């Protein structure tokens, strides 16, 4: 992966976190069941309100979704790839891989979404991409298209929320020039 230009914004060391930031860092490690705090959270820690909001929306829109986690992860992956966000693409690719999504499926999402199956997953990801990049074009046919695949009203709203979350995370990562965590790079290189 190409290195991003370095921003002059600080990335907090996990061990120097105190107060609310330390509490959020501890919650990130505990909830995600990982021994480290990902760079996106460490970078957001300079503004504790942004860190708290980022963790809260990630927890509510992604970690608490009623959609299958592999599908929610594929939605975030497809948006980060479309946004060309190096950090989020890597994180979501690792998440997909850890949830059992095949590399071939991710390659289809990257290059030929029309070849993605099952049709239901294809319809959901296409709808999410439209939500993320052209929400003004959503018409009755777009909603009927996902409803015809058995998607409930709650799931539609969750897909919209995941699309917004994808753009939010990509904006944070790209604007702050966040480097991909070594752990994620090692997993992708293996």
C-alpha cells in the first residue's frame, strides 16, 4: 500500500490516554476483543467529542445492526473502495475476511458488482452505494428494488445509516491521513 502524506495532527499513544479518552480506548479494546486501539480512534482522540461520537456511531450503526455482520462489513468495504480510502478499505477488508467473506467476493465488489451473488446482497450493496454517493436519485423504484429482495423497513434505514457511516469514517481517515495499522497490513499481506 502506498504511504499517505503525513498530517501534522497527533495520533495519541494508547498508554498516555486519560479520563474519557482512556475509557473509550478501553471500551474499544473490550468490545472489539482486540489488544490495541486502531489508529482511527487514536487519531480522533485529540478531540474527545469526535472520538466519542465516532465510537458511538460505530457501535450503534455497525456493531448493533440487525443485518448479518458480513453484509454490513461488505457495505462499508464497498463504500471505502469507491471513496478510495486506503485506511478504511484495509480495515473493512480485514473485517470481511475475519467474518468469512471470500477474497473472490471482495474482488467482485471492486470490479463487477453485477456479478455479485446472491442477488439480494447485490441489491443491498447497490442501494447502499446509491445512498452514499447519489442519495438525491433515490426514487420509489430504488426502495422497491430492495423491498422486493425481502429487505424490511428497519433494514433499509440501517443500510442508509451504514452508507452514511462509511462516508463519515472515510472522511475522518482521509482528512487526517491515518496510516493503516500494522496489524491490518500484516493480515492483508499474509
